[in-house]
C-alpha cells in the first residue's frame, strides 16, 4: 500500500508534459470556499490548457465545486479509466461509502497525497492515521460552537457535555440538512460521550439552517435566534466583526475533518503541476481563512479525528446508526415552526 509520502523532487527533474491524455479532476470545496477556489484555480487551468490544448485539465467542478454524479460513478464504474485523476473533497461519502477505498485506495491504484513537509508537521497520531490508511490531506476543517451574546440569561459552557444537557434544549441551531447527519461530528460524540450524546444533541436542536442564514440572524431581533450555533470554521470566518458573538473554546478541542486528496498513482508525475498549485502560498493563504493547516496546528491542544481504518471497514453501518439515533430525536415540529431551510452543503 502507498504511504502518501511522495518524492518532492524539483519540478523540472520529474515532470514531463502529458503525452496521451489530460488530467481529470473532481474537487468539492465547502460553500464558503467555492468562490475563492474558482478565482485562484481558473486562471491556472486556462493557462495550462492553452499550453497543452490536446491534453487539458478537466475540472467540471470549477463552477460550483461539486459533482452530483460522483457517488454514482464511484459505486458503479467497472473501470478505473473513468475515474478522476485527482479527487479533493472533505465529504467522507466519496472515500468510504461507495467502495472507493477498498477498490482503489487500499489497493494502491490511488495514492493519498500529503505534502511531506505537512506530514512532518502533524501530531504523530494524525500522521500515522493518514499513512497507515493511505489517506492524504491538504488541511483540516472543524466545527465551532458560536455563542450569540444577544441571547441573555443562558449559562456559559466550556464543553460538549455541557452543550448536551437538558438545560440547552431549544438553544441550539446547526448548519446542515434536516435529513442527514454530519458524520465526523457524530463519530466524535459517540467516541467521546457515547450514543446518548447523539440523541441529546438532536433533542436540544431547535433549528437547522444554512450558515449564511445563521450568520444573518446573529444579534438580530429574530425571536428564533438561539444562544448557540454549530457552524463549520470556514463559515465562522464569514461572521462580520460587528456581530456580538464569541467562539466557545471547548475543552475537548477541535473535531478535525480533513480536506482529503487522492491522486491516481500512475499519474503522479503528470499531475505534479496541479499538486504544486495546491501547495502554493496563494492556495495555502486561501485555506487559512477557516481551515487548519498542518504547519499551524497547535499540537499542545487536544483534537479529534476519526480513525480512517475503522471508517473504511464500517462506514455504511456507522452512518445508518448515527442517522437513526439523530433523526429519531430531532423535534421536527419545532424546526418546521421556524420555516427552516436546510443547508446546501455537507
């Protein structure tokens, strides 16, 4: 199995222009990063394709950064030749739900790519988790609990356990979908606090909205605003400075969700120009707006990331269990009263 440790020799020594086919990509970026990614990546693709028009880079996701048919492709394809050469996504479904891991990552057809300098900067447990399971990561995303200071007479909290107490019922809004769990967060709750933690979070949720709607409602006169909201970090960076909110420092630390990358092993050298863009100062600067880069991760603070080996062996069953526990306890009557509109990203 490949370890993800790819030789970073100077570009001119290992890279040759493509001679037989282009580079096909699937890139699904979180909603708040779609526009910055498009602005950064589009000029590169245009320049490259002008130089090599017969073997272009194809990235259909550059418009909206998502492929609606990627799951079907991964599940039903009988030939690796129909797959992208580069896959970048934070969506665990892509890597673990459709047999992709067993068929193509476990067998080494794809290499989980992490820049070796980033790999060296990670805490050893995270580094070993990636290497052992042939997974690659560009950076890590996480979830923040945001306190709306305009909602008064609510006790302060410092841990997930406190957020899940009965006192917090009706005081939590989450970003996401009303019909789907956030796998990484549910995995963390079960591993750290047990099955009941998933149920208690669901009981305490009173609204589910897209992050943009949640941010707009902070410190407003909306009677349905809640004291606490659970948002991805990339969305937290979009909160205007004038909003009176506070990011709660949870004692359990960050719940990490990697922005994963896999590259067709046989085309690692051909894909090198794209990998260089992902490692460029400009791309890393974009990621720092809400993501945790390995070279900026504070290893002295606690953090949590799922075990990829466990996910690879049991993802489908775990997801079904999480959804059953979560959806059974959601109070849909309360959510519907608030005319919620579920989020559009995972």
